[in-house]
C-alpha cells in the first residue's frame, strides 16, 4: 500500500510539474510576440525545469521544398562549451526522417550517431522532440547535456508534452508574422504606387507641329518606371523615360529623387548629356549596391524640328520614317548609378513630317504570354509600322492593346511605359 501511494504521489507530482511548466509557457507566450522571443522563452523554461545546459529550436523552412531547417534560437545556461547548432546534419536528418522523440545519454558511442562530427565539443547527452501541427512536422526542439545524471523517460515525456503544446503557438506566431510581413509589403506597395502616379504628367502635352502621347501601366509589384515632360529653356520641350532597378518603395523613392534631379538640371543646362552626367553623379552617391537606372532623355526644338538626346543604358527608342524604315537612338553612355566619372555623349537628329519616335521600357518588349514567350522588339516594330500615319494617342493605343492581347491573363512582371512623339 505504501509503495502504491508513493507511486501515485510521484505520478501526481509529475503531472503537477507538467501542468506548471505548460502554464508558465502559456502565460508568458503570445502569438504576436517575435518568433525569436517565443522560442527563447520556451527553450529557456525547458532548460531550467529539465536542468540541461543548452538547447535550441529548429523550424523547417516552409518556403523550401528541400526540408531545410533554420535554427532560430540557441539558449545557454551557464555553459562554458558551445554545442553546434545542428550537430552536423545527423540530428536534423534523424528528426526529419523519424519524427519521434530521441533520447541519447552517450552521444559519442550511440550507434545511430557513429561517425558524427561533433567539432570537438563534448556532448554527453541529447534529448530532442518533434514539433508537429496536425501531424505535420514544423521543426524540433533539442536539449543537450543534463546537469545531474542522464536524461530520463520522465524528461522525455515532459519535453514531448511541451513540444506538442508549443508547436501550436509557434505555428500561430509564424503565421501571424507572415501576415504582418504581407501587410507591411502591401502598405509599401500602396505608397510606391502613390509616389509613382504622382510623378506622372497630369496634362496632355500640346506642342506646335507635334503630336505627343505618354502612358505607364504599373505592374502588380510596383517597379521603377516613369516618364516625364520637361519645359526647357529656349522654348524647347524635354521627354524622359526611365526604369529604376528593383520594385516597391525603394524603387519609387529612387525614382522620385531621379525626377527631381533631372528637372533641376534640365532648367540650367541645354545639354542632355551634361544633365545625365550630373544625374549619374548624384545617383552614384545615393544608390544602394545593385541599384541602377536606365534613362532616355531628349530635348525637342519645335521651331528647328530637331531632337537632341542622350541614352543612358536604356532600350534604344525607334525613330520611324513614314515608309516604315527606322533607326535606333543609341548614342549616350552606360546606365546611371553604376559607374562614376564616365562621359556621356548626345546626338541631334533632324526630324521630318510623318516621322514617329517610340520610346519604351522593357516592360513592353519583355511582356510574357502563358508559354513564357516575350513580346519582343520585332512585334513592337511590326505593330507600329501599319499605324505610322495615325495620331500619337492612336499609335500608343495600338501598341498597348497588342501587348495586352499577347500577354492574355499572364500577370505583368514589370511596368509598361510608352511615349510616342509624332512630327506633323
């Protein structure tokens, strides 16, 4: 009878310990807490209760199909030695394959871990349990080196119960953080779209002897396209089409800075090339690594019917003659923001009645259909040729409709920008 009561008392004590630990974790943890903080708290309380030296939680990367894990937290309890995050690939591989608790009190001689590299770190014992949600493995929790003796079946039971309960909280926190990231991204995209739309011309440009039309269709993930009209000295007009590398708010902010620089320089210099040189210098000082801009800047003199331009790494615009032949406007220099101190050239061309200038971004020629085929430059040329005698808005509409029909239901991967100037 005494033995029975002692056994029942031990079971009751164990149950109280389990409930106490679960209550501590439940009270302290919220799914809105940062993932790192949640995992650190869970591991820390398990280390204290089970009296282990170190521990960590690894979560399977839900974005990868390879089953890779990411160690999000590692906790030490006054330990002088550092256990490797994953003890090589052995522990991770074993847990992913078996998805059951693991208790090893002599890791160096256990046959399941024969030949494992421990990097010279003394690992006396390992206790690991899977973290599952609806029978789906999301990761595992591991403790190392029990301070007093070996890990026991009771330790395994306790950690397994904590693992079952904690997995739900960890998964809820992960989902919450994914939703938060999506919300922040959506806010950034809205802000980027607002910036982008505010940069676009608000009026239809009226130039004696010329017909002008511009259009920009943003992709779902806002890129860095913009076009602009400039009022230049000596009764000239400027046209800008630019494509900023990247997407979202950083691209939109860089685009806004670029527009301000171009507008300021265009008002004080008559040279397209000099304007681009200054813009490149300013961008080189402010862009992040990997950021750059392609730009086409042109200055139209309606009285002389001349077009001066500088092409900074942009898709060469097409200048069509009334008979359908054309030339590409390629003179200029490299893209902006990548190199400093390089010269830029400009060219002046004489325009005749009926000639059509088509300036475009790569969102036009690189638009994809459902087979992955691109719209391409040849289709653009063949779309424009039959409508050269029409107005600039009609030519623009013909091209945008052709791209729309070609792409079908395939989402646009990049902004589509088009500017058409027709000499009357």
